[in-house]
C-alpha cells in the first residue's frame, strides 16, 4: 500500500469557523505545482490574504455538461446528508478538475443563480480549472488558501463524553489511504478535545473499498504509526513521552485498505485491564456512558470505544479488543451490538497484549447490518465461499449452569430473545449442563476431576503470567531511568502481584489443560461445520441489568472462576455476539426520574462462525420485527419501542 509522504515539520493545523461550525484545514494538495496547473477559466484571480482560507467546492468536469448539472451536483452533496458540507462552502469560487469543457461559455449561463436547496440560489463568479494533476481530488467541500493550496475540510466535534485519548489526522498531505498519522491537538469550548472527521463525499464505495467513508475509533492498545500509546498509565507516558509508534496494527491497516477512516484512539482501562469506574481509574478518568442517567459504569477495558459509539452519531464503528469481556461488557452497558471475534494467532499483530491465548479483535456497531458488513469484509476469510443450509446450527443450547438469571425482568427479555432465535432457525432449544456433560463423557486427561477442578488454573496462570511478564521490560526501564518503581492503580497492583507468583512452567501446564478443554468442547458441545458453520449456538448471559453508578465504591479485586459464563468464549477462543434486546426501567438517584438500563442477549458459536452468528441475529430480529439498530444518547430505542419492550417483559 502506497503511503503519503510524511510531513517534515508538523505545523499547527489551522481551524476555521463557518456558520458556527469549526473545521480543521487538513493540507491536501498544491493545485499549481510541477504536476498540475491552475487556469482562470472564468472570472478573476482570487484575492487571498496570507492566512485566509476561502470555502470552496471541487467538482469534476465530467459532472458539469450544463448549468442544470451543477445544480444536480450541489443537490447530490445535500442528499448524502454529509455532516461536513454546508451552504457556507458555496462561495464565489468553484474549482473544476480536469476536462476540456468550455467553462467560460458555461459560466455565462450561471449569471442566473443555480437553484440550491440550502441557501436558495448560488452563482459562482470565479472558476478555477485544474489540469494534469497527478493526484485525484475527490468532489466535495474544501478550503482554499494563498498559493492555490487546497485543504480538506475536516469537521471538528467536541468529545463531550471524554471517550478519546488522542485525536489525529493523516500524516503528510491528507490521504484517506494513509496508515501513518499525526496528533491533532485542538480544543473546542475551551476544554473539550476536538475530534476531526472528513467529508463523506471524499470517499466512494467500490468492490475494493466497501467501508469507504465509514468512521472508526480505535482502542488505545492498538499501535497507530505516528501516534503515541498511553496504556492509560502515567508512568508509561513519562517513560515514553517522546515515543510515537512506528507501525500500524495489522487489523487497522486492513480496515484502511477497505476504505475506513480512522479518527482517533479511545480511552481504555490501564493496560487493557478490568478496572471499573471511578475509584479504580487512578491515572486517567473513565469516559462517561451516555445511557440512562449518564452516570452508569461504561465497564470493560474498551471503555471509550463503547461510550464514543453510544454517544456520537458522526461515528460509525469502534474497534477494541476482548480478552475476558473487554468488548462484551461495554456492549452490554452501553447498549450496542458487539462481537468478540474468533481467536487466531495473528489476530493481534501490532496490538499490546493482555493475555495472548485469549486476546482477540472486538467490534462495536450501532446496527446489526453494519456489523454484518464489517465482519464479512474484514473478518471472514475467503468470503466468496458461501455457507449452505447444512452449515446452519441444528439446536440452541441453553446451559443451566448459568441460567436462569437473577434479574427476573432480564430473564424474561432473554427468554423472548431465545424464542425469536428458535422461530427463525426452526430448531429445538436444548436445556443442558456443561458440567454434567463433562461428568458423563470426560476427556481421558480429566482423571476423575470435575470440569471446575480440571480448569481451575487453566485461564488463571496464563492470564496473570502474561499480564505481569509482558511488561517486565517497561518496569525495568522505568526503574533504571527514574530510580523508583512504576505506580499502577489498585487493580493492576493486585494483578501484577498475582502474575509475579506464576512461573513459566505453571503457565505452560495450564495451556496444555486449555488444549484438552478446547478439544473436548469442540467434540462434545460446539462443532465447526462446513464453511464457517456451527453445529449449534449457545445462549450465554451478559450483564446483570441493575444500576451500577460510577461513584459507587468497587469491591476489592479478586480472581474470577474459569467456569463462568464470562470465560466460556474467552478460554475456548470462540466468537460471541452481543445484541441489544430491550431495556429495564429504574429510578435513578442521579436524575430522580425513571431511566432505562440496556439489556442484551448473547450467543456463541464454533470457531469461525462469526459471520453466521451475525446473520442469524439479523434475520431473527427482522422476522420478529425487533429494532436492528440503536440510537445514540440517553435511550437505545424510541419511546414506542421502549413501551413495546416493557409490555413484552411484563
């Protein structure tokens, strides 16, 4: 993939206010250099001051055979509902790229204002024609400055939820295909970090770029070339304050190659751990969950990914990681569709590890259709090979090890979710116990042990060993440089203390037990079928749907048993899909009114069945007339849907 030339000096990006909206002028191309030429096709040379930026639009000559086509181009800009373009870009200058059209003759027809649904009418008085450019400039809104420097207009949004750790733009002359970036240090409203997003008009979907124009936030533990990683830890930032990453994580590069626009890195628990707001967040402040009263926990280490997507309609997807729930918990608490993807050895190239045998890519989306597109285009291998009816699950497994749930309202919503899955698939629901199945047909290596006894340290030893030893060099470098120990918050101190007690032989023995457990589970519970199919899907709980205020004190850290619903997909390396299925009302002690807590249903399938899980939920929701997307802000669903769910739950 060709990269843009990096900037030799990263001068501050100019910001411009148009009609009360702030924009960053991201340098794109000089229109009058060795590779291209500007001519005045009509009107006079623009008179631009040394620091002046003039809003303009760029239109390809092929779009302008007549004045009516100019009106059509402007109308098409409006119909895209692009949040960057506005009537303020329709000034007295238009830039036409390429073509041999007689623009002067055409411009005479423009003395009659061209109809414009935004401002009523518009008639540009100067036409700049750019010929022989070596670089394509997409149609859309731009900012023109002295010397014919053309900049893309990136709209600036305030990060009101505190979701982002870093905002950035492409490094070098702006290119949405660039995989190297530079930080954007701009504040709005005096204190808010500004996140810059480019016009969607700059991106055109094609078979090779199906994600064109889609905006993504990325969890802080992903390496992004040119951008520092913070690990949400002050000591890390102190030691590596001048260090920016020199590579971009493999999955992020893949997204960019598919047309995705990466706009910033999001907050996470320190070292992608399991800290809960607020008293466990010591060095950085946890972002705010917009759902309900706005003071519920965002949960999970992909914290900013969940809060950003639940709050900002200008963002399309959030990418994170999942080790022991880091995507699933934010999806549950922030009311989003979430997917822990199938674990593969190369899934985390360019991502800082937490526990290598459980770490995997996690995806958050506000719609199941959006999730389906992202999974099919960026996760599935050989997507041209289609699954068949024979690959579909033949039963829904309902593990009585974890059901029913303690919250009756949550359980009723989950039961309806199961009913919808059953109705779509036309298969039976099998109530079963994983522990009993192990007891009745254990692997030879069990040697009489129950499943709880056999896997007691299967996850514990690798999880705490990796969590501690992966950062040994960091702790040593820090101590050598500053003559003091690294400080971490209470959860990480406890986690590192446990990791220091585990040696490599203990870890390796546990990983051998994991392989036994995985083989048994694959043979007796969830079996891969055909191409990306699964013999069954298994229902799994997620969340407890009772308020957890961010100012409530948290319990002291402690180990989580491996035979729990949260660890099934993690230890097995299986995909798990989280889907919003309703909400439960509660009386908020913050707002003193009735608010809504999200409720989710989740299913897991055999390794590689990621796309099938998404497709099953998409079609089951469609058949049952459930909402297949959620709103941003306080409520996941509109008021009629909230009433519908409440009636169904009672």
